[in-house]
């Protein structure tokens, strides 16, 4: 973890802005981390780069670079099983929701001024909890962490509170901009196309080139590559390789396919090359996944 600030020293039972963290993790093997639950606390997760599997209220969400997820008070959540070995930059924030029947302040501001934003966060529907973050969101997170680390002692409460308020406003803007929406249809169609053809054997290589994928999205190659990375956090080639390895792991785990068969189905030139790429992404040999 690179940066973690406790806005209130006794964070167990006071400040509404409980915790902001910025962490870089590198998962080297499939693992299942423990689940946790926070009563009365909203947790916001922002995946700045890489990808992360999150389990929230019994449902699995695959979040990629640029995704923003909201966990509601009392929901059990944690990280799911990770197959691909990669570097992930993730920010998360915990906010204790104040009781509506009490007055007082929130982030050192009158609670009635902040209530509309808290209502927007609390009102996120469990079936539509993933949103696209703005390009500025990481900047707002970093500003709060820097304010806590470097602001003058006398000014720190005000500077941190203002930074948290700016961050909260930006998070709500992201939710409003994307609420109830799915990925743009052109890129969503390409993701579906990739999954439909990724097991087409040797023909898959020609079907999954950048030019062909851009054509499926009715975009120029340059425009497609920019838009694809914005919405998935990866280049098209990186995404295709990730999906190959994920599907390879699933096929091998059924026990119904040999390593040679899986390598052929996913368009690898040889089983030896497939094993090399598979180990690079999972830190395991394909035979380790055989049921």
C-alpha cells in the first residue's frame, strides 16, 4: 500500500470520512481473500489501472481500469479469485453515513448541504453499482492524500475537508453521468465479438486484429484504440490475451480438454508457446489447472 490516511485518529466511531487508501498490489496466484461487512458505511472503490475481481453481496464484478464501484452499508464484500497475474492500482474510500434524524456537520460542513450527495450514494441500485470514472477522479483522490501528508498543521482539517468534499462531488458526478448506463454500444459489441470468436482456432488471429475489431465498432483504428482503452483499461491486444488465458483456465479446469486442444482452440501457434504465455499471466503451468 502506498498511501493511507485516517482522517480521524479514532476512526472507529467518529469522523464521517473514515478512510482513504491508495494501494498498488501485484497478485501472483489465484487467491480468495476474506469477506468483510461495514454497517453504516459506504465504500467506494476506484480501479485506476489493471483489473480486480470484487465480490459484493454474493455477486462477482470484474472491474477494470477506469471503473468506479459502490458498496452499500452492511453489504458483505471482498476480492474474488484472481486468475491473471498483473499490477493493480486501486483507491478506496469509506464514508460513515450520518443519521438523518440528527443535525450537525459532515466533513465540517452543515449536514443539510451534503445530504443530497449522500442520498445519491446511498441510492445506488445494487444491480447498477459499476460506473465509469472521470479522467479527473484520480487527481481528486491524490489531492486528499497529499493534503493529509503535507498541509500545515493548523490548516490541515480545512484543507483535507475541502479536498474530501471535492472528491465526493466528483464521485457523485460520475454516478449521475453513468447511472443505469452500460458500456457504449460500439465497444460492448466488440467485447461480445471477441468472446464469440476467441475459440475459433487459427482463424481467431485474423478475426481479432485491431483493424478487424475497429471495423466491428465502426471506428477508425486510432479512435477505436483510444476508446477501447478508456472503457476497459487495456489495449485491444492486452484484453484479447487476458480473455485467452481466462478461457484457457476455465477449459482446463473442466478436465475435458488437453493442453494441446486448448492451445489450438485459442489460436496459439504451439502448446509450448501457450504454456509460456499461460505461466507469464498466471504464474502456473497449464497442467496445474487440469481437473
